[in-house]
């Protein structure tokens, strides 16, 4: 089923492992799993949340002027070419009352729910990306992508202050008890999108799907049998398992129903994980671009580093890890270096924005058809608070946004969840309450 | 401000209010004579804050009946924990004397322990406990004889101290996709599907590793540099092994001015000796300052292009060894010619080209080219217990799958289990024949909830909240996931199937057998790696300017030292307190130099007596000292916290929100670090915790941020003195160690707690405390040896029993 055609650069380059991996595409690539709802007339909306840890140094981020006349701070300056599609949001809080700490910072960022303090179990809320993915993810092969840079398993003692490490390792929550692991391996992301077959041969791909479906049928029957053996109160985890089986089953069915045809891009699988932070981050952004471009997913979250990250940005000539830098205690060089990290992250994101804008999508560019958030879960990392989170929104919103180039300041104490609520209603996932929302946030300036 | 339970920070702020409230207290009535003296101790020292009015830390000790502590164990266990470390009452409130402390603790624990026998509460680990990534990986090794890289197949698991906690391990669709694809790859590899396509694997070597010596036990003598890799070759066929050498920042291959020999081996036999380097295709850059000409530059950029070996390899896991022939005699020393590469040097510049030695930067193994069949791998031998000829395919498939399912599901399997697997087998075999059918059934088996979940289902018709002994099969799984992080092996499973495991003698015999098994190294790799945070040694990035001595070799030696040390502790069944006090460790030349020990040569770590009192035990080891420091300085707080939480079992709460750190007006402007910390501690909100952590951290101040001994910092002498909460004064790491070693039950208690949490895969609750005390008490007779603690856990109530569903 060919729904829309678009021209794609013949070769896309993904950098990784210090070498250049060429990704030759076939001409005129068409999305493999586009559903019938996608027509050239109504382009699909892509939603993304890019997260940076340990807050952002205020002076580097927040413009003093509100409205269309706001000034470009060091961070925002990186996005100067996209100013007309940039909305800076201020005054939004992680929580209505004072709450603090890293696990709450990332744990509440997209959920608006104060996470349960426990090592043994997790309880948070459904995150806004996942609430959106229930709508936007219906048509795509992958309902949402979760990306990161660090391998959480390699960090022992990552559980912080009595909170399970899940709260700092992810910002995506499928259910209040189901944190979604973020993927740091480019190859795993690639395989999720394009399958782990060794050829992109559509026949082989279909055969693999049929096989996977037989296996899933088996698993599903086995799980039902197991559930029958268990008492009602013991079924939670196994029920979750069954849900996961069904979800994967339905996605395979969808993929089978819209045959991939020969237009599937011929892409090389990345091998290994780039050792340099920058190469790694760029490679992940490039994979995200591919996923949006091929309409294989419309929702993503990407943690440029996990909350509480102790990464040392040696490429900026830093020797202190990021987290202690942000506890700057007013010491000038720490503020300086923490700010350098902030600007650097914005710069990497700017590269992604440029690629999104350079990629045609229907009647516009991918960036035109996106709403991308960039921000942090802490207002002031030095004293661990979540007031006035740094948040910005970029992209044209596929016709849902009428303008950008504005700094909107919300009344002090407005929960970020209010904005999530409004956003969900804006993109067609209507809801009346989200996390700790107290009502919808006013979007009249931009929609 | 809300004070979290167990937080002693901020308590001081309430001191005045507490004292005032104390005068309004009336002694509680109804206590019998035996307990009235304790009532008055509580009233005098505790209830001034922890009363019905103030409820400090949510604790009302007036309402709690001290005559019957067993009626409110959740309250009194909390009290015991605080008193054990003398953490309460906080300074400057009056404290009881040692005798009173001891007698109150004794009274409470005796009462609580007695009550726990009458009213057993073994807790309730998750009914469906998902295997985590480590366990899945180990299970593949034990079930299928397949060494897989779990990290490349499955996402990481979330950790609450340990990453095996059942309540946390959930299954999302993303994970399901990964399970599906992992099972597809694994079943294909295990069966040796002849259509396995060409693939390549990269094995990078850190540029910060100085390759000046023989790099590993797995590399031949007389070699220098390189790497030994365990690689799984999926099929009989040809494979290419390609070696990339280290380059300068601008892309020139290092160390090719002179000829060298690269030695490539497979399982110890040399495949090829390749000569390279020393070619002069044109003008070479020289002392005259002129650059190389074009041809020579091309050569210098691509001098490693010929380092490829293509050979037929038999399928299976094999050792690929790549190294350089060492053309110099040992007497020239470690880094005779090669400019020593440290973190400070980063990547060498182009001018290092002359006179340095080549280093391996990456090995890539690709293949199979022209596969020639499945070969005879360990996996195939494990799987294909029969080979059908003609009509008996079905019954052979049944035998194979019955065996695999029994081990994978960790229980006897019946027709209910087998017929769905056989259905999958038929679907596969109808398309691709017998082996394809087995492969398909195996793929299904590896995604089956019976494999992925450890199920501890309850006996039917048992009333809620009842303690019951788990079945032998459940016990077998508990044991194997505890000691091996893997599925039970045949002898253990058989003992359980025969119902013998509940026999204490059989249990003990099995535990001892399992501890002696190589798989028990899991206790070091997985348990201790998480308990002592040793995994983090890998992630540390010491500042190159401050610690020029630090390089990858030192990091690896640190890791290896502690790994060998812990392995020897457990393997030799040493007393647990020897962790602190052992008079031996493991060193190679690099490490010995760092520790100022002479007479150790070569890269191989061997057992060495520790002469320096300050280096005895784990507190003197570089790994621990490095992982508790910042990149450019030590951290008394992190070190103190590490000792408290991991060696003493004291949970240090996080700093309260919104308390800013010290304002340092220019670093060092306020005097020494100690003075700054003391000023910090003067803040009442900080004092409660820091008065616990800091003295311990200061005792370790003689070790710098990478663990090097020092007596002064920035010209000022180090003052490693400190005072513990009970008033004991000490001087430096040796006295701290002696103090801790003098109260072995503290360490043993902490180790038991951590081990029990790991063993059960759940966080511990107040009702587990009597079991822990019992294990510690009983193991005293065996000098607290590791086996007595581990056996104690295997025999304990929470391990042997389970509680039914809540009401």
C-alpha cells in the first residue's frame, strides 16, 4: 500500500566508532508500516522528549523577557535558526509543592506523579509520551522509542536515596509500575526498527514474522495456562507479561498487513557502541531521525544522560563529573563548566533539529511535522529543587501549532502536568486529568 | 519540613522541643517489673522526642508496649537498629551508658527473637519472579552450553541496590520484543542453523591501556600487548580475524618505524606470524623536521591493512589470541622503549611515531564465509541427546524437548508442558526438517513464562497470611539463583525431585557442593560487584592532571586484585571479618609499584603477604579507594558512607532537600578540607549524618583519590584522626580497621543482611531481623566463616518458608 512518496537523500551517514557508516537508501523510500490514515494531505505528527540531567544553569537558559521579544541566552542561541518554531516555557514546576531530589526530578518530569520511595518496587504514573503513544503509536511498527547513552547495568549503587534506580534511568512509564528501559545500544535500536534479519529481503522478513507469530501464539497459550494455575492476587506480573505478548503480536500483524515491499531502506547495522560521547549521541539522534523519517515510530524519549549522571565531558576538557559540577555551591568555575555542559547538549540537539528540517516529509519537513520538547527535571540542581523547570518546545506541530518564536511564562506554581494535559488534548489523545495537573495550561498564544 | 522515617538529620532542631515535652510525660502504666526498668530508660532517653505528641520520625515509643516488644516488632526493630550503632539519642542529648545500651538491646532482641519463633513471618518474595539479565545469561550457559553476551541481547534491569528484586522486574512490550529476538538468535546459534549468515563482532582495546607487557594469562609467554578474546564461532567455516593498530590523533599508525611481528593464535596454536612495519616507500619524517612524502604517509596511515588472517574454524567458543612478539629482553624493564602512555598524555601526537611500539586498538572477527555445517559444538552435544533416523523423529524430538524443558522450567514436565512445545516443533520441522523443528521449539521455550519466571505458587486452600515451607523444587531454584544466579543443575534438581532437599543434611551437602563449583564465582561477580559497588571501578575517570599515574592497567589491576581477594575469601572459607583484616592480597608489578612493594615482576597477579599495616584488608585496596573518590580529590563523605552502608549496614539517608552546600569562597579559602567539613557539620541539619560518616572518611584520608598513600595534601599534613559515635577515638586507617575488626558482629550482620536480600530477591523487612540475628549468632561458633553464613541463610526461615497471600 503506497500512501505517500517522498524523496530521500540517496545516502545518509551515520557516524559511530570513529568511522563513517554509510547508509545507502533505495530511491523513493516509502514507509513500510504506514497505515491507511496517513495521507499526504494530513501529515503524521511526531512527538519527542529530549531530556538532560542535573538541571540547567539558569543564566544560560532562561530569557528575562517574556513574549515574542525574548532574548536568546547561551542555550537558546544554539537554536537560533529555528526560532520561529521555538517556544520557551517557564514557570512550570515538577510538583505543586516543594519536592526535591534527583529521582523525583526525572521520575515526575513526564508523569506529574510523585514517585514512591522504595527500593523494592516502583510506583509512578503513566508518562505523557506513553499516553500520547497510545494514540500516535497505533499506526506504527514501534509505538515509541526510548533512547539513552549510558548503560545503567554497569553502574552499581545507582539506586539513590532510597529510590529504585528506575526513576533516574528512565522518563518513560508505560504504566505506573512499568518503567520502560531506555536503550543505549545503537544496534538494538536499529534492530527494533529494521528487524534483526541479515538481509532486508522482504520475503525473509515476512517469514521471520510468521515464525515469531507462531512462537507468540505458543507463549500466549502457555501464559494463559499459567494464569489459570495462579491465585488472583499473584497474577499481576504474569498479566503484564501477557499484555506485552499481545502488544507485540498486534504489531507483527500490522507489519504483516502492510507488506514492506522493496522500498524498505537498505541500511547497515551499526556494530558496537561508539566510545566517544559525541559520536554516540549523534548516532542515536540519527537513528531517531531514521525512525521518524520512515514513520516507524512517532513518539520518542531520549535521555542525553541519565538523571544524576556522573559522566565526565572530557571532550569539553572537563575533569569533574557532571553531577558534582552542578552542585556548584556558587563556585565560579563549577558554574562555568556546568553551563558548558548545558550549552553543549543544546548544540547536539540543534544538529538534530537541522537534520529534521532538512528531511522532507509530505508537504513540509519532518521538523514542520514534529513537536519536540527539550528540558530537564530539575530547576536548580545545586539545591535539588524542581521549581521553574527549563523546558522548550520546537517544531511546527503538523499544523497544530500556529506560531513559535515566543517565551510563555506561566503563573508561579503551575504544574508541568498542566502542559502535558493540554498537549494530550491538542494532539488527539483527549484526557481530563494528568498526574498532578490542576487544569489545562493556556496554549492560546501558540495554537 | 517532613522528616522521613529513619532520617536522623534535622533531629537536633527539635531538641529543645523534645526536652520541654519530656517534662510533660508521665510514665506509662501497666509494665511488669521485668520491663519497668527499660520503660524508664525509654522514657528518659527516647520518648522525649518519640512520643505521641511529637512523633519524631513517626515513632511513638510511649504507646508501644515494652513489656511485649513482640507485639510491635515493626517499632522495636527500628529501635534496635538505631541502638546497635549507638546512633540514638543524637548528640548533645543525654545518652545512656554502654551497659544500659547493651542490656536494652539484649532485652529487646531476646524478646523479639522469641516472638518470631512463635509467630513466624518468612515474608513473601514475588510469586512470579522474572529472571534478570545476569540470570538469563547464566542459564544459557548452563542449559545450552552457550556463552552469550547478555548485554547485547537484553536491556538492563532496574536496581534497588541489587538488580534481582522480584517486585521491580516487570515485562514491557519492548522487553518482549527483545526476548523474542534473543531467543531467535540463541536457538539458531545453539542448534547451529547452517543458514546463520555472516556477521562481525568488534573487540575494542582501550587506548589508555599500556601494552608494554604480556597482557593476560591467556596470551603466550614472550609476547607483549594485544588481547585475548573468547569468541563464539557459530558454524564450521572460514572466519576473518582483522587487527587494527592504535593510531595517532591524525590517523598515523603508531610504532611502525621498525619491523614487528604480530602473533595470531586460536586456542593456543599459532595460526600466523605476520611481519609488518619498517617499510620505507619514500622519504620518512626525520630529525630534520621535514615531513614524510606522499607515499610514505599513505603507508604510515595504512600499515595495518595487511593484519588479517582468514582461516577455517570449527564451530564453538574459542580463544582468539592476538599479541606482538616481544623482541626485547625483560631486563630492559616494562616500558623500555615505548613512551609511557598515561591518561595525562591522552592520545599520542604524530611525533610519537618514531621509536614507539605498536598497540592493538581493535580486533574484528567476521564470518562465516562459506559455512560448512553445524559442527560439533558443546551446545549441540547438550541438545541432541538423540539423532533420529527416519521414523523416530517425533519420539527423539520428545526426548530432547522433555530434557530441555525440565531444566529450563526447573521442575518435572508433563504432557501439558510437552504438547505445546511439540506443536512448535512440528511447525518448524514441516518447513525445515528435524533440526529446524528443534530450533523453533527451543525459541518458544526461551520465551515461555515457565522459563522466564520463577513461579512460587501457593498450595491451594491455605488460609491467608500463613507461613508454610516451600516445596523442594522451589527451594532448589532459590538455592541455585542465590549461589549461581542460574538454573539448578542436574544433581540439585534430582535431589529436589526426589524430595530430599528438605533434609537438612542433604541441603548442607548440596550447598557445600555448590560453593565448591566454579559457578559460585557468581557470588563475587554479581553479588559483591553490586554490594561493594565494585562495578563502578570501570566507570571512574580520574583527573589526568591530578593523577598522572593512573592508567587502564592500574584500573584493571585494582579490579582484578579485589576480585581475586574476594574469591579467595569465599573459596577458602575464611572468616568474614578477614575482609577487613587479611594479611594477604594479590598484586602484579604495576600494582606492587603503586603500593610501594618491591620484588614483584610481571603482569600476572599473584598472592602476596601484606607487610604494610595500612594496606591490610579491603579498606587498603585501590578499587575501593578509587570508587569512593571524586575525579580530582578524595571524598570523606563518600568513603564514610561506603563503609557505613556496605560494611556496617547503616543506611545513610540522602541530604534533606533545599539545604545548600557550603559556600566556598574560592576553593581552599576556608582552610583545609577538614575545617570546611567541620564547619559543615556545625549545621544541625547536617550533623546527624555527617558525624557518622565524616570520621570514617577522614581515617582514610591518607589515601588519595586513586588510593595512593600520602602524608600531606597541598603541603599540609593529613590529620586522619576521628571519634566514633560511642566516643571511641582512633587514628588513621589501621586503628579504624582494628576497631571495626574488634566488633566483628557488625560487619557480619551487614554482610548477612546484604546476602539475604540478594538471596531472596526482595528488600528486607523488620520481620527478617530475627533470622539475621540468628544466622550471625550461630556462625560465631564457626568464626563467622563464609560457609556458615551462607548455610545459615539457606536454612533460615525466610529462605525455607513463604507467607501466603495477604487477607
